C-alpha cells in the first residue's frame, strides 16, 4: 500500500527495515546521503524496547541527527508508552478515564482494589501493544481471581516479559467502544483533523465482560479463548450515531492535548451504557498506519471518513513539513 501511496504522491522513497542493533547506522546513512530534495523519515517504529523492538531511541537519534520525521516526539511517545504517566496526564487535565490503580510487583498489597475501583476490574500490562498480555481472564470479580491473574501476568507470556512496567488495574467500563484518529499537533487545534469516529461492535454472543480486544481473539490464536460461532468475526466496525460524534471527538482531542500529542494518534474510548458518560481508555502514539482494517482500526476510520490512505499520509507529511 505504501508503494501505491508514494506513487500517487509522486514521492521518491525507500522502505528501510531497522532493528534495535542497527538503527543508528541506518540513520547515519540517511543523514549522510547528499540530495537537493527534502529528506523526510516516515517513522513507523512503535516498540517498547523492553523486548528488543526499536521505539523512542529512534526518535532521539533522529533528533540528534536533525532529520525531519513524522510521528510522535519523545515526550508524546514516553507519556503514552506506559499507561501510568498517560493516566496521570488524563487525571491532571480532568480528561474522563476509568478509575485506576498501579500494581508494580506481585508483592504489592492490593486487597482494597475492589472497594476503590468497583467490580469487575480489568488488568492490563502498563506497557504493551496489540493487546499482548490481555485475555478474558484479565477481567476479575473476586480477590482470588485478582491474585491468580496478577501472579500469572508477572510470570510472563511466551518468553515475553510484559510486566516490567507493572500492571494497571482499571474499573471495567461496560458499554460501546469507539476509536478516533487525529492528525495534527496538540498546540495547533485549528490545523488538526479529527476523523469520523468508528465503533467496534463485538459479536452478540459475547458477554459484556468479554467485549474488548483480548489477544487470543484479536489475533485468532485461540489458546485459551474460543472463536466466534460459525467462524464469524470477533467484531465489526460501524459508524456511531451522529449525535455522539461531537462529544467523542472532543474527549479524544482533550486526551490528545493532555498528552501533548504530535503528528497523529488513535484514541480509544468507552461509553458507560448506563450513564452515557465517555471514558478515554488510551491514546496511541505511533499507531499502526494501514488502510487494511483487519490490521488496524485506521482502515475502518479512513473508510468511514470517505477519504483515502494516500490522503491521510499526505496530511501527516504536510503537518510535518
């Protein structure tokens, strides 16, 4: 899709894979390349660097080499990599978000969590992407379930250490889930583009406490969870009621500003089905960019917004230069 996009934009480009071992050498080569044209790095690196995937180090080195690049700056990247500083930013700016508590080790005392957060509670690795470390068993209703799942999460998953940054315990918000894309910078609201929100409509057979993006079902692994009946989709995308769009867009923008967002993002939001109140789940810096909605929600947002992947990439580049 990038081949077609840059062909449409008439931009010379090169796809450059990098690793945590070679990113500096690659960036050195880019910086040293002589050309009369504007050099721009479309930075897609979104790793947490805990498990060897490049992330914020790439941003720091691009800055050091004074190269123009798209995507998050180091501040936005860091504040959204861990859910702890992100949630603190929401709370400081009074952005509505589910009540939460940090669990830093399995030795922490968290016997009072249900009194503080209510029932049920959902547990998530503080640093994780693609729903890694999130299963339907992460929604807990009792003290025994809480202790069992916390211990299991601290033991790791498939050799991946997903709890080096701790675990976040949140009040589980029962209700519809929305996601919104923003292109622009937090301090330039007049230039920002907030795209049409989309709703993830989970399969009707699922109980409310399983209607979220769990790892097994999202990636169709099915080690601990079951597929949908008749091989139907885990969820579908839909455009929410237009009356909800202004409020969804506003709370998404407020969350973006709270995290000093730069370049682009995708904001995930839930609405309490009883009260209608919106709660921001997270702001995703360096969210996946693709028109394929099976890979990323951005594809569904592009379709709902009656635009194209090429136009979105053009807007991201224009915002940068």
